[in-house]
C-alpha cells in the first residue's frame, strides 16, 4: 500500500504557483520523499526528491516539514503543460527499494 | 525523451496467448523496473532487476516472468493472457549505486487482450 495521502484533484490558474500537499505520517528516518508526475498516458517523470531539507531544482521546489510527516511540491509558475497526475512517494534509496505509486493528485491548470 | 526504449508500442492479442515486451534501459543504467498501469489499479510495481539478477518483486502474477540479459536489456513475458491483463506496461531504469531513487520511465507498451 502507498504510504502517502494526497488530494484527489486540484486546479490552479496559469502563471500562479501550484502547491501540492502530501501527508506521509509514517515515514521512517531512512526514507526519502520523491515526486513524480505523469502527463496523460506517458511514462512517469521524476521531478524532485528530498530527505529533510527543502530542495529546489529547475522544475520545482520541495518543502518538507520539520517532523517530516508532510511535504509540499511547489511549481512556481504553472503552465498548461504542467497539467498531469502528481505522485508523492516515500522510499528507501537502496538499489532494491520499490517505488509504490499511490493514486496521486490530478492537477489541472486553467488558462 | 528519457533514453529508455520499449517495444512494441502497441500490442493486440487474444486471451490465452503469450507475448513478450522488451525494454532497453538508458546507457549505463544497471537497474530495470517493470510496472503495470490499468484503469482500475493505477501504477503497480511488478519486478526489478539489477545487473541481471532479480532484486525486488511486487504484485507480479505467476503467469508473468521477466529477465535481464547481459547487455542489460530486459523482457517481460506474459502468458495465458486474460482480459484483465489489458494495460499499459512501463519499464524504468536507474543507475545502480546512486544515492537516490530517480527512475527514468520509457513510453510504455499498450497491451490489449481481446
């Protein structure tokens, strides 16, 4: 079973920041938080990951609470191409770790 | 383009048949993962190989099997196909030994069982 809880759907206006929440209250100390997205029926795409510090890359920012029980993915300037299902995942980083995808959040960007 | 290739893109077959899906990982990636995505089940992890050896198993049926060859490409074999096996099958690869779990997904194979 997925170890994360996400809203089923969200929407955001184009050009605004999209903030996608994720709860992972049972996360263990060795588990990372990963975000992937899937546009239509394409293969999922890695976005960002973090352990306990906030992270930023060219696609998004990841804010992890101090107790690590929740996190927020931020797309700073959402575009129509960001419309996708966003998956929040917790997993170990070992080579044998599995990624368990939950239901994700369907993000719709409106013009 | 993730660098992961999957063939064929589409496959239509009948119940009871056997098919083979092929995946070529990104150059240098040692791990290959297989996932199944159906409408009612979401994205399900099936199996992982690392440098030719099975590393982790998910909800893979006994009718399904996989292997990773010395050149690191992988094949997923599905036999005694049922209507419920109709789904998108994704392969992903990852560079072994890295400190995080970024997986690069292929475009998928859409299997339709009639």
